[in-house]
C-alpha cells in the first residue's frame, strides 16, 4: 500500500533533488526559489507544523527540525526561508498549548498556502524582539506602526510580516506590540535590496512601515518592554533558534558528504594506494568533521526532544537555547571549513557546491543570537544576573 506525502510527512527525494539542481542557479542570479516554494506549497509543507487535527502535517519541533535539516542538505536557502515561515506556526502552537487561541488564524493562513516573514531585525537594536526602534501608536481598533525592518526572508512571496514595535506611551510604561502586517497595507513598502554573501535565494528584503494600521485581530500580544515570559515570546525563541540550528547542521551534513566523496575519488601519484582517503591526515580531517557534527547534532536533538517532552529546565532554558543554536552554527562552520581543506583548490571555484556552502554557512552567525549576545546571555544566566539592570 502506497502512503501519501501527508502520511509519510516527508519531502520526496525526487523533489529534493530538483531543489538541489536549482539552488546553484538561484545563488548565481540572486533570485528567489519560487519553483521550490510552489512545490512545497503543493504538498502542504507550508503547514507542516500545523496540528494534524487542523489539517496540517502535525510535526512537532523535533520532527520539523529533522525535516529542515534534511531539506538544507539539498537547498540551504530554501530551508532557511521555510524556517522563517514555519516558526510562526510554532508560536501559534505554543500559544494554543498555553490555552490562548488568539493566533489560531495562523493555521488557516498556512493551510491556504500563505507565507509568513520575520520583521524583527532593525539597525541600532542588538536586543531584537524585547526592544524596538519601530514605533507603535495606539488608535481606535488597533495600532499604527512606523519603522524600518530588515532581513525579511521570503521577500517576494510573503503575505504576512510578523513585526514588533514599541509603544512608549502605553499605560503602565513602554510596551512591545507584536503585530502581523498584511502585505499591501497602506504605508508598507517592501524594498528589494537583497544582494549578499550567502543565502541569496532567501531574498530577505527590507520593509519600511509608515503609519501602517494593524487591527487588534492581528495583534499577537502586547508585553512590557524587556519581558520574555509570554508564551508568544517563548515560542519566538525556541522554535526559530532550533530550526535555524537545524538548517546549518544540514549544510554541514552535505559538506561532510562532499568531502568524503572527494577523498575516496581524488588520486595522487604520491599515495601508494591511490586515493586521498588513505592519507592519514585526510582520515583525521574526516574524523574531526564527523566528531564535530555528531556533538552539535546531539545538542540540538536533545534540546528539541526536551522541549517537546515538556522537560522542566526552568531558568536553564535560556542558556540552553542560546547554546544549542550557537553550537550548531559554529560546529557547522568548522565542518565546512575542514571540508574545503579536504577538497582543496577545486572548492574555491564559483559554481562548486562547496564554495556556495562555505558562503551560506557564514550567515548562521548573523541570526539571533550572534556570538556576542550568546556569550552575554549564557554568562549572565549562569551567573544568575540575567534580569539585573542596567545591562552593563
């Protein structure tokens, strides 16, 4: 009996191979992965994290991370952009688990094939989500948002931009408003400015907001500035960081695969048995890659398993989530760097898949939390001073 895609809850391998075949062209021409998106939409992957009883695939965080890691082995930019879409569904799941169904409309939108984008990155703000340079102003029936958002993956395709802004005049003190901006809203200007080192096919455009109205029905939550305890914000930390980590591990998986194939096939007249695989130092390099990847993967899979199981780590969830994402990204960088050492000069040519992976994996350090913020948050958490002010 043949199972359907929704039953296996896996992207078919022939589809993944098509994604890989297109990835180099999108990187070279700096274009969006529209064909990949159409195929993913067609199999319901845009609703992969929507609960099965609501018509989605029903993947939990651990399962979706594994799926995203697999997708990234074939098309890293496609996988990263799907992460930036899918984590909003994860936020809806966390809200529902807490008994709040105010953002259940996200399920309906995802099932309809609508794409979400993240509107959190801002110039001049190194504490994303908890603070904002974007302004929110309370008006009848909702808020008006003004500001400049950056790195909005799925730039050509998104229907909803999840954005946050600061209401400095809120009763009781400044509050952060988490809102969903509908594409085409008056005052919302998508800026096609993406031309970067790596992850080029994500087409992560800027968006300018000028008094953009967001109705109350599309407000995710309103919380005091600096407050990260709301379920909406817990979901906004756990889901994206885990899924981002999975993407970069997928890149490392592919780099190891390419390095092994090269070492087994590349010959040298100076090696009696022929292939580079018999060079003891190449064996050491391959082993180092495997050991690095195995350790980073263990951290991520352990993290997602604990989150799904509801393990009570209490305050330790903060250092654990930052550690997990940092470990995955930094480990992936080391694996890809070593893969280039194994492959040698052939890997530096444009058009070589490993050259593209080298550029793509560098992007992992730009996502929250970057190296500096990770060490700050982990250090303060372990020292027990994370909630103290002033910051420094």
